[in-house]
C-alpha cells in the first residue's frame, strides 16, 4: 500500500483539525503546508517538513496526491482550480465557493478530470447520522412526512464578536446559512434521499452594526480587545435564518440557523417524522439516536458497533461506551476519500463531492433569493 502525500492550505482553526485527522489515518503523510501568514513557523511547530507562503509553489513542488483547502471562502475557487489543473485530488472546506458560477465550474472540472473530490460536510460521518440514513433506506421509518431541526451557535452573540465571516467580499452573500445551515441541509437531503423542491427563507440581522477590531483576530480565538481597538461596521449578512422546505416526495421541512444563541456552541438537531416511527439526533448527545414509537416503548440507540447498521459501523473507530465526536468525523471522511484515490474510482455518494458542492451553492442562491423577495421559490 502506497503512503499518500497530502498538502494543507490554510492553517487556522480547521486546517489544524485536518492535519490531526490525517495523522490518525496512518496511510497519509502531511508533507507540506501553505499559509500566507507564518508558514515556516507553522510548519516547524506542527512538525511538517515544508512550509510555503505561496500555495502554488507547494502544488508545483510537492508531488501531492491530495490537497486540503482550509482558507477563507473567497479563496476556495481559485485554489481548487489550480490544484485540479495539476491533477491533484481535492478536499475543500465549506461553503464550497462564494457563487454558483464558481461552483458549477469546479464541479464540471472535477468531472472532466475524473478527480476524487470532497466538500467537508462531516455531519454525514457521525455514526448515528449514518444509522438514521440506513434506517430510512431500509424502510424502517416508513413514509417521511416531516423533517425539522436547527443549527445553533453563539460565537457572534456580542456586537464585539468579529471574524472575516462577517465580510461578504470574503465570506459570500449569505452567512449563517452558508457557514452552518449548509451542513444541515446537506445532511438532511443525504439522510432522507430526497431533495428540497421549494423553500421560503427569512433572515434577521440581530446586530445591524458590529465593532471590527483594527488588528487581525483568528476565528474562535476568544481574544477580547479594548474599545479604542474597534471601528463600527454595518453588517449585511444574516445572524439568523429560518427556512421552510417542501421535499420532492411531499414532506415538509423546517430549520432555524443561528450564530447568536447564547450557550449553544455548536448544536445540530434533526428530527424526522415518519409513518412507522420518528428519529431524533442531537449533536450535543451525538453518540445516541432517539427512536420514537406510538404503540411501543421509545428507544435510545447507542453507538454500539455490534448492534448498529453496517453503514454506521463503518464510521465507528472505538468500541461501544467510548465516546466519539467531531474530530472522528474528519478521520472517517478522509479515510473514505483516500480509499477512493487508492482505488482510482471517484464515485462519491458517501461523502459530499464537488457535485454536492454545486447543489449547496444552488440552495444558497435560492435561500438568498427567497429571503430578498420574502416569498416561496421553486428549486
Ligand atoms: N467543516 C467544518 O466543520 C468547518 C469548521 C470551521 C471552518 N470551516 C471552513 O474552513 C475554512 C477556514 O475556516 P477557519 O475557521 O479555519 O478560518 P481561520 O481564519 O481560522 O484560518 C484561515 C487560515 O487561512 C490562511 N490564509 C488566508 N489567506 C490565505 C492565502 N491566500 N494563502 C494561504 N493561506 C491563507 C490564514 O492565514 C489562516 O491561517 C472556511 O471556509 C470555513 O467555512 C469548516
């Protein structure tokens, strides 16, 4: 078995999570990183052989099998394009791009070049999410008539909270939806095997202005600055987003997405109402799945590899009773991604590919359009 060569672009919060997950795999070596800010120092600190200020130099020199792009959103398109032009397989962070045109171009290029691609929607890799999908596919849930849930965070709760994600030129024209709501809808369409065909979205900007620090702050760093260090900035993207959906087989759906809900650090909930039973999964209790029944006792299904469906077992790394979570989903996603590279067959389906990224940006456009018009839009 060949050891794969990986390079990482962007060593902030999530770039470091990619490195950690890859190191846990064993068959992938992170041979280089690229970051415009302190690349050499970051490489030394993380014990990675090479650090490049210019990511193109890394792509040219390192003979990479795959590159992981973990930079702010507006850079995703250009970086993925440069990598694919060199025949390098790509893991790209979400949101996929900042426009549908970019998304279409990347999806086409990935297909034309027959490359293995992944958009990092790791919610799909939680064992209990896989369990839900398997139960739906086996017909255990019956006909699905409703899906609802939320994705809630609080890291933008105060008007002094700032990040590049608040600037549309860097982050895109939506924020709460593209940053986190995109994870939820990707998970839901994947679990129920149905696409949304209509939606209506309502946005709210809770803080109409925010205080932007006059020096750089790394995302989620929790750094607090003094008042004289800020400038007042008008905010154009949503802190809150509520959406009603209609899915292709008639099910109704709804989700609330927030970056300003105190105490909710990163909570995703999905609840499916079917004609045989209901299913509920809450990321704050991610190793359990609730199965609700009308005429029998309800069940709590634990992450026990000997009892779950085979699709869920595939993404479990430890015995029952040993809690797994967010970092494990990265490991499992990358394990599947590198296996496809090894086999030379880009087939997707299990993890989100660039084709799913195109869908993500299509939904993003429609959510934005609906919120602007304050009306239902057809998909
Ligand atoms: N899948 C997930 O669960 C998840 C979680 C968090 C972030 N993300 C996504 O990951 C991406 C990065 O987010 P983050 O929170 O890590 O941001 P961050 O601000 O913490 O880090 C971004 C890094 O990119 C580097 N960078 C910026 N411009 C660059 C350039 N031109 N060349 C090389 N490096 C450059 C910065 O120096 C920084 O180190 C975003 O697209 C975000 O939406 C995904």
